[in-house]
């Protein structure tokens, strides 16, 4: 008897369930923009940055910028790029010494120029004298034959010709020697000029300057400390040139093109921005089997180099898609996605095909009409054919105001 009562009670419960309307909320599909995208995560970087190393060693005598300081502000000239100064007294002395050496070599060049002009003039005079001696010798040779010149006069003319020829050879040797000395000192001037230029460059390197405008993100400089050549002292980054490198599986990367829009967001700062693909690597990374893409990011407050972000690279956009809230769509392991619609106060299960998604919404490509009343609350407990009662929509706080 007790068992019968339990059976009777169960039948009554089933009858009660059959006639009891289940409360649900509904919403009609909307027309909205949806996107198909591929997703990856990475950290922000800057496309314009510079590491500043010590190119000369010495003691830091002035630290002009620290981490967080901006450099290269518009209108401030090169002075706005100054970072620090290294003791440059020895370098300045080296410049002065090189200047003296160069002046000395140039002075020697001027002396040799005068010597060359003098040697050239001496050679010209010796050659004139030789020509005259040759002419006199020729006349004496003729005079001997006709008896008008004595042998003694002819021998004297011969000796004079030989002497002037030796003077020409001596003048030529003197000129060659002066030219060689001039060439050597010309090279010495060039070397002294190089030494001076290197000294000036070294002196200039004692003043550290940023090569670009931006923000100091690293400073390894303290006044009074000695730095060595090659030591990293500063890092400057341009926060306006944000980029991010993402790594995509090959199958996804083949769908990405330069110029694709990218949605960039970060949970850490609760902000989002946009970007675009500016490079798709032409090769596959051997170790990871992925393809690297480079995205240029539009800066917004909170987005800084090093911030971890999510990239959604938009492959295709549909501007007038039929969408419903994501929570309305349920899934069956065998038959796929479905949702419930209300037809004449009853819940009807409808199998659908889904398409692209956006935040909180999903596209329905097949299965429902735009006029359908889609169940968006209470659908988890429904079965096909259940009686339902449509609850009024939740009042919008803005409407209440």
C-alpha cells in the first residue's frame, strides 16, 4: 500500500510537471557585426628603442636622466637628448695634443713647400746654365777646327759644361728629396688629422645622448662611479611605437595577411586597443613549428612595453550577421549546437549552425528566423515541448533613470 501511494504520488508529480509552465526569458535575434579571427598571446614591445653603451671609460660626473624620464621633447633641441656625462678632461687634453701635432705637421709642410719652390728655381737656373755651357762648348769645338779657338779655351769650355751638368744633377736630386719629404709629411698631416678626429669623437662620446626621443626604461648610472667601455648604461624606448610579435600555428598563419585588423586587449590593465598586421614571416620556426607575425599597436593609456596581451587577428568581418547571445546556444556531443525558441507557449528545440563570434554573441547561419523568440534564460532545464511562461525583460538601469 505504501508502495502504491509512492507510485500515485509520482504520477501526480508528473502530471503537475506537464501542466506547469516553466519561466523563461526570451530575446529576438539581432543584426550585428561579427568577425572570424585567430588568437594568440604575447608581450608588447617597441619598434623604436636603443641601448646606450659606454664607448669611453671613466668616472660619471653627471647623471641627467633616470628611469621614467622623457628625452627628446620637441622644441628642446639636442640638449633634451642628454643622458649623462663622463669625466672628459683627459680626452680634452688628447684633443689639444692632436691639434698641436697637426699644426706642427702643417708647419713642416709649408717649410717643405718653400724648399720645393727654391729647389725648382735652382734646377731651372742650373738647366739654363747647362744650356749656355753646351752652346759655348759647341762654339769652341768649331773654333778649334778653323783655328780661331785654342785648345786651352776648348778644354775650359768642356770643363764648364761638365760642371754645370753636375749642378743640374745635384739640383734634380735636391728637388726629388724635397718632393719625397713633402709626400711623407703630407701623409703625416693626414694621420695627424685622423688622430685629431678620433680624439674629438672620443671627447664627444664622453657625453651620453639618446639617439631617439622616448622614455628611459633602464639606467645603470650613478654619479661618481667608473664605467668601462662596452658597459650597458641606458635603454630608451619610444612608447608611441608599440608592436607585438605573435606566433601562430602554420594552419592559422596561412589565413593571415599584411594589413589585417587586430583586436588587442589586456586583462591586467582592463583596456583594449586596435592594431594591424605589418609583417608575416616567410619562414616557419624550426623548433616551435609556428609562424611569427608582427603587429603594430595603437597606444592607449596603460599599454606599455612588456605588458602581456591577447591578439585577435581579424580574418573576415560580416557586418549584418544574425546573432544571439552565446549563452542561448547549447551543445549536444553527437548532434552539435541547438537552442530553444518559444512557439505558442511551448519550448521548441531547434538545431542550428553557428558562424563567427564576438564578445557575448554568436552568429546563427541556419536554423532560426529573425523573428524567433530565442530563450536566453532558463534554457538549461528545458526539454522539447515543455510549457513555458515568458518572463518580462530585465529593466535597464538607464531606463529606470
